[in-house]
């Protein structure tokens, strides 16, 4: 990777394949029949962030830094969920491959829930069990009215099974295309300054035949609006303005949206173009173009696990410039 690309508001994602650009505008969507799962990293590196338990928790000093974040995410995501109830679980517990289900929690009660951390902190960070758990859950919920799925998975470190995650995602994509699963989207949220964003990007760049991208990633310290958490749900059927114009870096019009400006823009740029500009409602927004990742749109093959070294979680992240989240 040559570095993260800067994403300029009002965009949330920009993806480039050759001269084709797909740019998603930041939008707070409502999706009918959405069923949401929230999965929190339960590996050992997270233990200091959850803070002490029992008597020690009453002595003051170190506080649970996770609980407030879980509460606001639960409350916000429940407003998107079809029945206001989220499946919540800790993942990467025990030997690193276990799931501890907290329960099906109501967003309306979010501020009353306690999130002290898992019973057994994990010895590794394996995400595949969390994916399998959510897929099994959404299969069950489809019979109860779920028409779309969203899993938000929070992590603070490198995954031990990134290649297996990509291979499993390819299988999920095939089931979606075959109609055996509803459309799913997966959001990987990194917390702390030591998160492996390069690995997150590698997972999220992959596109799958018939469904395109299923993953997107966010870094919590750089999220400025809650809508960024669900930007992956935005599609071209959603309208954000009455119209707009897209220009290349020489000022030439390359796409004109007359009747409506969709939340997802799809257009071609000339060879060598370094940026594009969107004009809407009298305002102009110039977005640098990311690298071409067209060669990454192939289905990954499974590979043997090769656990990397575990990195420590640093909770001292500071707000900064917003960077690229190109699926």
C-alpha cells in the first residue's frame, strides 16, 4: 500500500477501477427489513480498555472506555434495524475462536446495558467465527422478515485469519447471488492507533461476482458522523439532491445529473485524471482519485493460517483528517 487516500466531504467512499469511478456520498439511509449484528473484540489486548471488574471497578481511576461506545452504536444501529433489536456478541474470546453472545438487545434500553467485557479474554484474534455466527443468525431471521443484513465488527488489532475471512466472504457472496441469503454488508471498525488498517483495506477492496463489495472499513478515531457507520448500505436508488455536475481535473464536464443526484455516482474519468469535482447546489467539492485497485477484484483463495504478532491497543487516539474508506 502506498498510503491512505484522503476522502473529502461530502463523500464517504471512492473506488476506482481503471477509468471508472464509483463515489458514494455520505447519507443516512433507511433500509427496509434490515437486521443488524454488533460484534465487539474480546481478545486479550482489549482487556485494559474494558477496565477493572468487581471491587476494583468501584475504586475509581481506570474507566471502561468501551461501554459508552457500545451504547451509542447500539442505540444508533437499532434505529436502522427492522425491529430495534440487535444481536450483540463478543468475538475472539477463549482460545481466540470463541463467541460469547451477550443477547438480542433493544436499542431503546441502550443506556442501561453494561458491557464489562467477555468472561474469558481471547488468546488470538480470529474473525471467521464471528462471520459464521452472523450468517447463521441472518439465515434464521430471514424467516422472520429480515430482507437485508448488516454486521458491524469492531477490532483493535491484526486478524490471524484474514485470508480465511476473504475466502468465506466469497462463499457468502455466491449464496447471495443464488438467493440462499439476503444481501449482506459487513463493516470492520478499527479502534486505537495500532489497528492494522492496511489489512482492513485488503479485506475491503475485494469485489465479488454479482454483488460487488460486501465489506467497508472505518477507523473510529476518524469518524466524524454516525452515518459513516452505515454508509455501506447506501445505493444508487437513494437521492441526495435535485441534481449535480461532475467535472474532471481540467474543468470539463464528465457527468451531468439533471433530474436527481443519486447517493452513488458512477462515471468515467479521462486517462491521467488526478481528481474530480462535484458541483451541487452552488457548491463545489474536489476529490482526489485513489489508486486503481482493479486487480484486487478477484475472489480470494483460502490459505493456511499464519498468525501475526498481536499488537497492543492504544486508547489515546485523537481526531484527525478523514482518510479513504474505499470499500
